């Protein structure tokens, strides 16, 4: 492994940093380690300015819109400082935003030095998915109670230490697992990807994360539709791989159902079916009702502070005035459970638009690459579009922007996309 691949891998290994320094969760240590990693890598790149920084500046001139949108997002978010009620919260949140931006730049520089970008990216995602799945399955083995059956257990969050984050993390990697599954011809490799996909599915099942299951369903359906329309005639192995995938999905579901029985062989509940069939805007569901209440409060608040919001990091403070339901129960509503609305609430509509344009240009670049059949990897380009869709679903239901492990996967994806597009534009000029 060369230096640049090693650096990219080190960034992703932040995911597996446990609770250290007597922290109550993994977020603090992960942000701290990521910050130091950014510092050391940045010093090395500036030390070798002519090899890294100078070429990066020259390359980015080819296509500056992405960097402009990202920079605008940071600038507008910083401008919300004039409305902050709690300055330390502003500093903490902005430092997290800036940390991820620096990580994006460093990963972009590293990817520019990697020749086999796509293969490396795929192998990295497959390796991470394998590690995550093994982590969750080991914890499942250790904490599963045959007499109780399968319940929603925080330990099944694995390295993420949260079942929702773990489910979306696996869902984000699912398009690339499916890509390898449908593209492989060797029986041994096919068996590996089938087992990995089944294990990934099982881990999302035990998380009982409706959002994670929704994202995975989106990934599977869109992958199949694309393959049927654009790849089927090119791949004679599709039908066999597809039938085997369906068989493994059915086997996984039956295994889950079997384990969800008590000692008298009675199914404890149709909890899995009930949980996922409740995916709807059902105001009778406590979790859904809670989110809808948060969304309405943010929209109402944004109408009073449309341009710069209430100040970055200050949503949790103003939410105290809006919502005392959760406060009386356990905690204050720290997040709006929707990143787009959170940005609107804290930094205003201009910050929201710049953030949306970051996503927009990511998709646009991929479509441009797809239309031009760049590197003859159309299926891969579309898999990346699906992954962006999964991240968008997560952003609409949770708060990945506040989680370092979610952000690391996000910047890994967009840095690879931008790097491919810059190479494409250079080749086009030549």
C-alpha cells in the first residue's frame, strides 16, 4: 500500500476509535483524533508543498464550483455568529464543520495521487463493511438472549455505538457491495459477496432502524432497476447472481425469524415486520410524531430568522423554548433530526442552498462521467449516485452532519467523485 492509500485508510479507521479519555461516548475522541490527523497530514503536505499543495491548486482551477459552494457554506455558517446565544457552542460546531472541510481537501489531494481510484475505493468500502458486520455479529453473539429473543439493543450498534448510525453506515456501503455482487464471475468471490450482503442485511434487521431499512431498500431497488435497463445484456451472470441474492435474502429473513422465538418455539412478535411496515407519516407513532414536531418548530423558527438563523450550534438552546415535551421526559432536543432543517434553523436559507449545491454538483459530476462513459464504469458511477441518495435519506431523518464517522464516509465519497471528475476534465482538455 502506498502512502496516499495509507493516509486515506487511516482517516477511515477513526470510525473504530472506542470510548477513551473517560468520555461518555465516542464522538469527542473521534473528533479529537480526526483533528490531530488533519494537523499532521497538513504539515506533511505543506512541507512537501511542490509535490502536494501546488498541484492541488493547479488541478482545482479546472473545476472550482464545488470548492466555491463548500467554502460559501462555511462562510455563511460562520456569519451566523452575530445571532449566537452561546459562543462556545458556536465554536464547537464550526470547528467540526471546518475539520470535515480540511479532511475533504486532504482526501482529495490523496485521491489525486491514487491511480486505481475506483478499485481502491471499492476495496476500502468492502473492507470497512466486513469489519463493521463482524463487529456487530460478535456483539450479537455475546449479548443475544435466546429466551428473550431479538430486541433493539444499543450494543448492536457495533463500532458506531448507535444502531441508527450503524444501519445507515452499512446502507451507505450497500451499493458497492451490490456492485461487486453483480459484477463478479468467480464462484468463491460471489459466495463471499453474497454472505457479506446477507450479514449486512441481518445487521440492519437487528438494528430495527426503519430509516436504515428504507435506505437499504432504496439501494437494492435502484440497483436492480439500473442493472435491468443498462447492464443486463452485458452481463450473462446477472440472472444467476440475482436468484442467489434472493435466496440469501430469504434465508437471512428466516434466520432472523427463527432466532426471534422463545424456548417454547413461539414467535415473540412480528416485531421486524411491524417495525418496518410502520414506515409512514403516522402521527400515532411516537418517534414519527416527535420528528414532525421538531420539523414544524424549525420551519416556524426559520420564518423569523430566514437569512442567518439562530446561530450555528445554538439549535439545542432555542429548542428549549419551543419544546418541553422531551425535556420533562429525559433530554432536550439537541437535533432537528433533519440536517437540512438543522442548517436552515442555525445558519439560514443561504447556507442551506449552498449545502444543497454541494450535493447537486456531486450528482452532476457523476452524471457527466456516466454520460461520457468515463473509464467504462457507468454502473459504478450510478452506484455512487445511489450512495448519495442513501446519505440524503439519512440527512432527512437523522443528523449525520454531527457524527464524525458519518461525515468521514461522506467526504470519502465526495472526494473520490471530485477527483474522478477533475481527471476527466484534464483528459478532456488534452
